[in-house]
C-alpha cells in the first residue's frame, strides 16, 4: 500500500476507535444501570464492524483499480498487435516486390522497378488503413443459417478430411471444415477478428480448357477462418459484413493478394492466362483504394492483363454509372471482366457485354443443360457462337461428374470449372 494510503488507513482506524470509545462513554453516562464491561464490549464490536467494513471497501476499490489497469494493458496489447500486424504486411509486400524484381541488385539503377515497389507498398498501406477503419455495424439479427436451406456450392464443398487449423498457424492447403450453423452476430465478430489477425484465406480453383482438361485460368476467392480454425462461407457473413462496412476490406485484401499471385503465375506458370477475382461492386466505393490501384496498375500493365474481375449478373443489372466508370478505367489499363452466377441466359446481350470489355460469361452447368433440354441444343450453341463472335468465352461452372461433362461437350463448351477438374485449395501463404 502507498505511504499516503497507509496514512489514510491509520486515520480511519483512529477515527473508528475514537467513535467507539465515545459511544461507550455516552452509553454509560446516559443510560442508568449499564454495565461498563458490557458497554466496552459493545464499543469493541462496533469498532470491529467498522474496521471490517472499511477493509472490504478498500479491497473493492483496489480491485476496481487493478481491473481498470488490466483493461488498459489489454487495449495497449491489442493496439501493439495491430501495429505489428500492419508492419508485417508492409514488410511482406516489400519482400515480395523485391523478390519479383530479382532482389536488391535488380532495383539499383532501375527507377521503374523502384517506382513499382513503392507503388505496391503504397497500395498495401491504403489497404491496411481500410482494414482497420472504425465502422459502426447495425445490430445484426439473431438468425441461424441452416445448411439444408443454404447449401454450400458443390465445388466449394469438396474438401479433404476436416483438419481445423490452429489459430495463428499457417493454414493447410486443404480447406478447413465449414461451420454451417452460426448466428449473424458471431459471424460478424469472426470477420472482424479474421481481418485483425490475418485469417482471410485465398482459395484457388482451376478453370480448364476442354476436352483436354488443361488448366488455362485460376479463380481466386476468399474464405474467412475463425480463431479455432473453421471456415465460414460468404453467405453466412456477407449481409452483416456489408452493413458493417467490412466487405470492401475483404475484397481489397483478396485483390492485393491476387495481384501477388498473378505475378507468381506469370513468372512460373506461363500456361495460366489469367486469374478470376470475384469482388462486389461495393468495393469500388473506396475511392482512395481505387485511385491507388489504378496508379499501381498503370506502372504494371503486365499484371493488369492477368486480372479478370468477376461481377455477378444480378449485381451487373444494378450497377451504378460511377461503378461502371471505375470498371471502364480498369479495362483501359488491360484488366478483363467476367459475368458469373448467371441466372438468366436470355438476358445475355453479347454486344452490350463487349462494349463493357467483358471477355467471359460463367454459367452453372445445370442451367446450360436444363436450357438445352427445354429449348434444344441449338439454343445454347447459338448463344455460345454469338458470344465468341464478340470475343467472349462461355465457361461452364460447377462441373462435378463425367456424365455432366459429356453433355457439355455435346454443346461445344470449351471451358469448364468444378470439382471434377480440381477441388478448391488454399493458396500458399
């Protein structure tokens, strides 16, 4: 106990003793027939009671002070971990850029390479700022997602034996087990923690040429990993994450990592012609990041040519003029675009898609086959020929078995994606 605290405690004890003695004297002097011994015992009991009460209050106050100090230490520890995480990401980006430039020797005397590295680190800094911006989330409703009503896509569901990753450890390349039942509040907290502690994983799946089944492209998409190593799917967190302003952070993180992946693929796998990247148009509302990204891609046109941005057909219907302008800017830099999650083949306008620099249309294999059965094989074949006339390739998605593949080949489909050609795998950290 500090000296001042000891002095205060001593004065309090003396005050209690004086009050008890005075009370006993008053009792003896004013109440006839009171036994002095009984009065002294009563005063002693009062003194002991006051002392115990003072001791309890003192301990409660000290406990509260210690708890406040502990909370402050935890906040400081969390802030320090965030700063270390930010520094680690920036250092990783710089090392990746140095590696791509051939080490430190490769950048000496080469202003273009230095500018490229500086631009890449600048993009990452903007991303880190975006990840840790404070955002107020609307109160999420306590809704449980049932796996039977919200099934995982077959391609993404194909995983190895569940092997939950240890928190903080490098994730295995096989996808962790999926936690199918989680309420909205827990999902949002999982997303926040994943962004804070670098547990947003990049998952890759090949897109192959048919009938040879040779890999031509890869698709990159994100998976959020919880502290205990399980994965939650976008349909489990996308709504609450959008309201909390976190979807753009996830998309931007995926985009930055995809840029790194494109560089590696161009250097090591020349047969891979590009990487599909599924992002929401909401990401384009982060104007600062878009400006940094376009500036970076202007200095790295070879990387822009390897990026294929995917936009869902439903989102494309509702695209705002500002979003289309940003897409056009990326297109002028050499990026390509794809329409995926097609739910209406009749809505596809090849000429309009060509004007928007769309080079791919990705449709579910079941939708293509159901359309062929209902309207005839020529219906799908005509659509494919019309798309090709406008420089657009048709890709059959979610191809899961050989029978489906045979029917797709009858339609003349040249590209396919699905578990039959390769299960989703985690990218190497």
